[in-house]
RNA sequence: GGGUGGAUGGCGGAACUGGCAGACGCACAGGACUUAAAAUCCUGAGGCUCGCAAGAGCCGUGAGGGUUCGAUUCCCUCUCUACCCACCA
C-alpha cells in the first residue's frame, strides 16, 4: 500500500474543512452549546511550541465535544495592541500597524497548518477600531458609573518601556516585560475601581469548582483579604514654647496671644490597621511609612525634622526591590511627637521606617515587638521597650522566641484569656471604647490603566479648559489612533506630539479642547474578548446579549498559569461590570480552567537568548501537524511541564504510520476464521478503550493516557491475526480507532475515514459508544496474597461465593505448599479483586 | 516568612474509591525479513542474590514512623524540589 504522505494530505483536509465550513458555529437554542476558548496570542512574529501545546489541547476538547453532538464554538483572534510593535517601529522604522498586521498574517498561516478546528469567521484583532471602539464605550460607561477616576499617584515607572505599569506587572521590583528595575514616579493617572469588587472576586471562587486549586489560591493571595481592626492612636506633642524672632517667648492660646501661655492644638490621631487587636496592650511604639502625610503635617512639631526629611528623601530614591531586599531595618524616631496607647494610656514613641509600606492598610502600624518578628528586630535595634502580652510554652522574648498564640498577659482585665478568643473580645472592647472598629483590608489595589504609549486604545476623554474633563460622545466613537505619527525615543507618548489628534472640540461647550493622550493597558483588550467572539461583527453594540448569553460562560478555558493573577482577575472583574451594565447574565466568565505546563528543552524554557528553540515549522514540515500534536499531547499530562524530545516525536510518527498500515490488515481476507475467543477479546478491548478515552478526555483531561489506550488497542489489532473472516469485527475496531484518534490526529483520521468509504467528515462524525455488556467477563483472574505477599493467581467465576473460592484457593497447587503447616487466621476476599490469606 | 503542587526503572510517564507497582512510549537487547542496511514485524527487560536453565527468594514508589489483612494512595515527622506571593502589619 502507499505511504502516508503527510504534507499533501494535511493541506488537502485543511482546504476541505474550510470550503465546507465544518467548524462554523451558529447559535442554535435547540442544541447544547460548548464554548472552548484558548488564550489568544500576541502577534509577536512566530508561533512557538507553547502556542502549539495550548492550541492542541484546546482542539482536543473542541473536536471531542463536537463529535459528542454539541454545538461547539471555538474561536481565535489576536491580542494585537502592545509594546513590541512600538519597539519594532523605533528599531526598524516600520509602522506598528504594518508590523502587527504582517505578523498576524504570518502566524495565521502557521496556525492553519496545525489544523486546529477554529471558526475563522470569528477572527478578531484588538487593534482594529471595530474592536477597540468598544473598549472606549465600556470606559465611558464605567466613567459614568463612577468606576473610573483620575488621581495623582506614585506609580511604577519602567524607564526602559517608558511607561507606567500596574502593580500586577511588577515582579520583584522589575518590569514583567523587559526586566528593568522599576522606578517610582508621581503622575496623574486613570484608574478603574477594581477594589469595589474585591469581595465579590473572592466570593466568586465558590462558583469556580472547575478551576485549579493553585490558581484560586494565587488569586486569593493576590486579593489578600485580611480581617482585623482599624484603631486611632492619639498623637501628642511635647509642650512646646515657641521663640519669636526677637527672642521673646511668645505663647499662643485660644484666648489670644500672651507672652505666657502654652500652645494648645486640636487632638490629632494616627489611624492604623492591625490583624491582631488582641495584642494592643503590647504596643510600645508606632511606625509610619516615609510617605505618610502625617510627617509633612507635623513638620513644625518634629524637632529633628532635618534628619527625618533626609530619611524620607533617601527612601524615595530607593526602588521597591531595594527596600524589600534590605533586611536590616532602618528608621528615624520623631522627636517631640509621641502617641498614646489607648489600652495602657502610656506615651509611646513614633518612628518612620520604610519597612512599613505606604500602599497597604493605612501606611502606619502599631508595633508589637514581643509578637512580631519585624517589630522585634526594630525594637532591638533602637532599644525600645518590649512588652509581652501573650504567654506560650516556649516564650522567651529576649531571644525573639515569641508566640502568636497562647494566654493573654499584661493586659488588664483580659489576662488569662486564650489569645484566639481575645481577638474578638478585645476588638469588641476597642469598639465600645471608641478607639476603633473592626474592618477588613485588601492587598488588591486600584487598576491603573493609563499608559503613555501609542499602540493601544486611546482613552476617550477630552480636557476642556472650561468644562473640565468630558467624555467623548458615544456616537463619536471610536476615537481612532492617528496613523501619521512620529516615533521618538524621548519617552513622551507619540500621541502628545500629534496636533491633529490632540486638538479637538469640547463635546459640551464646543470650545477648543484637547484630547487625552494616554492609552489603555492592553489587559483591557483581553478582559472581554471572549464575549466579542460570540458576536464579532456587531457594529451597534459590543455584542448582542441574546447571542452572547447563549454561548457564555466559556465551558473550558485553556492557557498558561502566568495569567493567574493578571488577565484572569481582570476579566473576571470585567465580566461582573458587564453583568452590572445588564449585558451578560452570568457572574463568572470561565467555568472550567486548564492551565497548561511549559514546553522546555533540556529542562529549561525555550528562549531566543538561550538559543534552545524548536521551531514548529520545521517539525510540521518533516513529520506533519498530527505528529507534533500527538507528541505534545502524549508526552505529559497537559498541566505538567513538557520536555521536548526528538526521539519521542519519532515514536509518535511511527505510531501514526502503524495506524495507517492497519488499512492493509483490515483489507486482507483470511481463509481461517477467527476464533470466538479471540473475537470476544478484541471486542472487549475495543469497548474498554472507548470507555477509557471518553473518560480521559471528558472528565480527567488526561490526554496522554487516552492516547496510550488507543495505542494498546492498535497493538491488540496487530496481535489479532485472524483479520478477515470475522464478520467485519476488525473493520469495526479500526473505525473505532480512527474515531477515537480524530481529536488528536485529525488529518490522518479524515484521510483513513474517507478511504474506508465514509462520505461524512470524521470531524463531524458521531463519537463511538461503549457497551457494558461487552466489557463484562464471566471469569476474572484474581491475585492471591498470603500475609500481603503475592503468591499466585486464580481464575474465578464472577458469580462464585467466598466459600467456593476459599476451597478452590487453599487447594491450588501454588498456594497449598505456602499454607503448609500454618494456621489460617483470616481469609479476605474482595469480590473479583483480591484474595488475602492471613496465616500464623 | 506565607501559599500551592511535586518526588515512582536509564528517560517521559501509568496505577479506579486502600487491592497484582512500573500500563503506554522512548532508549536498549535479541530474533525474523534483507546480499546488507534502513524501514517493518515479533520477543525480552525494576534491582539484587541463587540457578546452565525453566525458575526460586529477597528488596523496591524521597527518608523515618503509624493505621490496616493489605499503603505509591490515608495520618504524623523530616529531606529535597518546582511555581506563586512576600517587611502585607
């Protein structure tokens, strides 16, 4: 028979799928829908193995469910705004649009070569005005709802990308994209109030049973809800006598200036957040972050202001990473100012130190050195009093062997209570006394969305000298990116220099006004693309809710773990916004999530700089897409890291040819009839295999074992030599093999399917069903253990009872000698599974 | 420091709900086919000891303990490792 000519066959089926619109999805309320989504690629230029893995996994789900008779939507598109396009523009003098579109064209071709069952009619690119128009529309809707605001903020600034980064985009103080050290810079920026949804984003996890525990825990950590209390500590000053210029002592009072009264000021407080209100009696000092406003406010009262100011300046120049990596704590005591511990009434010193973060809680802490490592370190260094308020078994505060749980001591009426109970009791007392109130705190910060870049969605706002900030009229959307722009390396947004873009009219008063030149974070684009896919060409609305609600939520989302805390939080948030705007009727966008592992070579990530890249093009050219897909799905379970192996790939290529050659076996007629026994065994193997593959894909998502079991069935067919005279059984098994493999190696399967005379596409064929009756056996082989050690095996009739089996076993020729001279203490028989004889 | 996983042959990886550890594949060895090689088909194989051999015995899922007739699986302690977060009060 002829060889399997991979490239020709694959190209032909790709063409036929397209011509026949085999993967085109249409809303059909009568049919059960299935939405399979893969994370859309950034058009960087070339497809890499990570993409191949992502899309191969996705395609198995899509094809499997399609063959199960579901109405499958399987879209693809391009996350096509972003920095690399601009960098390319500067470096190679090519317009970002041109660069992006060329990459999309090339990568689209590569994707098509993989034979993924996409509905290409739904292709979208986020850099198209038809798409980003709706980013702007959402932005304005959110602005009107009060969810968008502007504020001056210390922002993360990447000096290399020359743009602001969201907190989520800073890793270890470095830019997530280019790894430069991130600086702090004060700028007026646009924010979205994601924190309004912090609680719901957390509680929403209840609905996400189909998400990996790891991702949920990462998000939980990221949102960082903690329970505790806010407390106000009174601040007081040294009674201070002010000297006037002429050296005469001037004393101010509410009763007028005389030359003899003391200065009296209204009471001031310092607000802190703590998760351990039970330790309030142990507070012996307070610390505020160097950015805390109280410092500037009390400038006059702080005797050592110059020293404090120096410390503030020094901290400001340090990057976050420096601050965090410096384990040796530094700080300055504020002379002349002190706080009062509300519980003990004692005066306690206030420090400023950069181990207290400005962005979390209130930027100030009550320090309990006896029960917090950081506070202990600081107290030891600066010789501050340490008061133990929780006594545990190994308490030794001198050695910093402190307890977090134990019995309350040194705390007045609370002494003797367990610290775990004291949290509630002392909080309650704090509330009653009016020192503070119980509250919660989040690590999640507002989403900073403005970027000083060109290649992104323009923020649709207008600055009018008369009316202030005014949103663009919805009917004037989209605000399109001007194409005639200059790229410079000076760090300014190229939009700022574009007169024709900047100068406009105020939508309110029609006077001259200027456009906002910031663009949106590209995570906005990817926050709702899954909804746009359901109605991608709509030019009246982002999408038609009727259609979108049919398809949503996404039944299975497949993508990399690296998006656990950025994209996957933003899009959950966006979905809730869309729900609150009445556009969708679900709470969560993605029902099930599969996070695929990395593809590595020699154990480390493939990267250009390491030069250890395996190019999908070469592999496809040599072995075909089916082989590449099969290997990538077979070599490891989808969630695990996968190390590329040329030898393993070769093995998959051999398997594909082995399946191909089965055609010959099936065709060859034999004179010798197949034995009944052999036929039953083969038939049983087939039904077992259908069961296994169906469960492995549908329930377990274990594609590697699904493929193994088909390999076993193929092996069984090779062993089953009585092909021919068996009333078509081997043909039936072969057809089953082809159907079961279709989600993995679709081109091969289409080709064989048509050569077997089928008129339909295997891609649209019905998934095989197994029948229990063919799996059931009359006799089974059961292992026999003596004292837990395997000593033999016997065949038993499935219906025989324990006594019959016992008689049979103890007389078995292999077991009998082992039992010789010993007493049977216990005989355990687990039906059709195992026999264990306990002897003495 | 906090969180979440993981550790099984030479390698990638299997093993239902506590029931024959090592499926399937790679690499390896032997055989058939061939003038020869490749390809293909068939067979073998966790380790150690004994045996010419068929085979027999012991050990074996990171380490130590526990529960159980029986543990890769459950519990405790520890080691190593990957990823995420991290002076988060």
